[in-house]
């Protein structure tokens, strides 16, 4: 976002007064926690690590600190440079990346393939005055561990200009592996378009909380956001607007690859979503042959859902799906392709089943695994498919049971309950942005539930993880995204990463409060929930 836009939205916050959730909540915030200690106790981070053993004196970063890597691995070199890039600006230290043997009392990034207990993303951090050693079996584990190093340092480490040290990391050992392999966040770039740089900014925010999956909602009634060479009108026409009638936009293939590569450099897998057969007005407006009456509807800039459908009986529909899936699969190094399938209120049940039976094999033909919103369980999810549950406490028991039955049958579940994880829900009635159809979702509500036991009748091992969707009907700027995601996103990230045994709101809210100066240092606009003992302003 541009500086004038940023200033504009800050002014909006400042002048909105009562009726603005951010401002109204400030007055009610409990007495704040003390200023940051010089050394953050080991493990006082988000997500909380699985195992923490404080011991001995802290490690101190100095102007002489070097980052040692195993020269044989290009991945560890890149992570070393990334770490130097994180710590360099605020410390002012050069932090050269060198061979491990030359790093002495510095930071050591070590890949140890025999450390099988650390799995694909786990790491061990040993901090002592003699050095700081991160060990992982895989590069992804080193990357997650780097986020721990970063959070153990004072929040000023996040600033882009030289700050006062000292830069100490408490002594001891952290051994940490994730609870769930799937820890996602979804960004809706269809209702409002967000540029490559804006998406990268979100990727960086996700990285800090060890999120490993970025689900991009690339098409909806209001816009088609990804170039498909065989169907150029999808973007030139279907991408030309957005909610409210703004200019919209789309990613060229090169831009989309840039997002995917950037995400990969943060060890995040991108899952592209093309929502079908509903949520397709932008496609129907671009290609009249996709409608049953052959008449293209006008572009749509409102916020209703459930009024559009691809024409299920027409062969042209499957030629279209084949073109789109083929091209997007070719752009996707990740395993999954999300086909949506939600709110197909204008598609009959029989047509919905027919459509899913035809489309899922197309996804498989191009080498990808299907992900769908949980309505897909109303048809037959393909073998190996994942479904994303977005129900609420009040969702009818039969619907929950249908999803649970699919899970017992081998379908993996991603949990995104709307009344817990939807980052576009208002926190309270006073929240300026967002929707409220799933109710208000305050910070405690979004954190305080257990994915393993959440859906009655779903086996715990069917739960692949959690994801927090950020729908953007009401969100147009990065400041808007920030204030809805923060501080709920870190809580969902912790549900995905930290062991169930650590789940404790009273402990979490203190660690979350300690993130506030980090949000500020990163330039993140955030909601000062009265449920959290934030530091005094
Ligand atoms: C429901 S959840 C939707 C989206 C909306 C969202 C707004 C789901 C799969 N569909 O189309 O953007 O609510 O909160």
C-alpha cells in the first residue's frame, strides 16, 4: 500500500471515534504489562514451543557475530542470509554468513538428517554464551527455528533502523515440532485485489508465526485474478473490477510465480483456489458459453453470495475447467488445487454432484490433490481429497455428521470454523470493518478451542490442521487486513503448531500481549482487544 493510503487509513482510525472498534477498545484495556525485559524468558513466544529447558546465561549477539552454515546446502545458505537480513538492520551488525567451522561463538545453522525426531519442520535451539545453535533435519525446520530466535530477541529487532541493544537470547534449550502438518492462512484476493507486494507482506507476517500454507482465493463473483493464457478474457474482463467498483487487477503468470517463489522462500506452500461451480460470475461475464442461456451476465461489484453457477450440463464447462486447471496446476509446485464448491446455491444438488464427479478427476489428471470447502462432502470427495470445514457451533448436526463421516472414511479435514477462525468477522459490534454473519469473534473465542475434539465423530487423526481465512468484501488495504488478522492470526497459528497440552488462555494472553511492541515495530495495525493485558501505551 502507498504511504498516502496508509496515512489515510491511520487518519480514519484516529478520527472514527466511538463506533471504531480499535479506538473504543483502547479505553477498556486492562492495566498493561511491564516494559519488555532485557532478556525474554526462553519460550515466551508465539506459538509456544513444545519443550523449553531454561539453563545458564544468555547468548549475546555482537558486531563480531557470524552465521555459520553447512556449505554443502544452498538452502541453509539462503536461510542464513534471511536471518542476517532480519537481524542486520536493527543491530547494525554485518552478520556475515560463513562456513560453520568459521563461525566460532556465533550462530550455527546445522542440518542433521539423522535427527528423525525433529521431523519435517522441527528444530532444536541451544542458547549459551559460547554460541547459538539451531539444528534441524530439514531446511524448513531451520526456518521455523529462525522465527524462534527472532521472537526471543527484543521487539526492536524488527525495526529497520539501528536500535539500542543489548541483543540477548535467554540460555537453555528449545526442542520444538508442530502439532499439525497443515497450518494455513487464506487470503481472498478476489473481492478486493491485493498486489504482489501486499501478498508478500502477508507471507512475511505468516512466517513469523510458523504458518506453512498460503491458500489464495483467486476467483469469485467479483473478480478473476490469475492469468489463464487459453482464456484471456478471464483477466482482461473478469479481473477488471472488484467489490465497490474499484479497478481490480490480476496476477500475470510471472507475478504469480513470484508469489509462489517468495512463499517457498518462507517455507510456505501455496494452494490456489478456483471456486466452482458457484462464485463464478466473473468467469460467466467473460465467457457467455459457460452460462446455460448463453448470455453473459454483467460484472458484479456487490457482496452477495450464491447467485452464480457454471452450466453443469454443457460440455463447454469441462473444456473450460480443463484449461484452467491445466494451466494453474502447471504454475503450482505444491500438492493441492482447491476447487471451492461452497455456497453453490444456484446449482441443483444433482448438478453439484455431477459437476464434482467430473471436475475432481481433472484435478487428478494434472497431478494435483483436490481440496474443497466442506460442501464437497455432499458429493463424493475423491480419494485423498482434503475438505475444509467452515461450519459454526450452530451448524446443523446432520451437516457436521456428514463431514465427520467423510473423515471416518479417509477424507482429511482442515478446520476453519467461521465463528472461530474467520478473520473477517468483527471482533465486537463496534469493529469498523468486517462482517458478522458468523457472530462476533473476539480474541479469546478464536484461540480457545481444540481442533482435535472440535468436530464430533471426526477421528483426531483425520484433522490435518487449521486455517484462518481472510475474506475481503470489506477489506481494501493492508491496514484493513492487518487489523482483522492481528491479533487473531497468531492464536490460530499457535493452535496449529503448539501441543494441546500447552493450550491455556491465561498463559497465551500474556505471551500475546508481549507481541504488541513487535506488531508496532513491524508497522502492523492491530486491534487492542480488552481481553488481552497489553503493555501500557
Ligand atoms: C462465506 S466460507 C464464504 C465466502 C464469504 C465469507 C464471508 C465460504 C467457503 N464462503 O464466500 O466471503 O463467507 O465471511
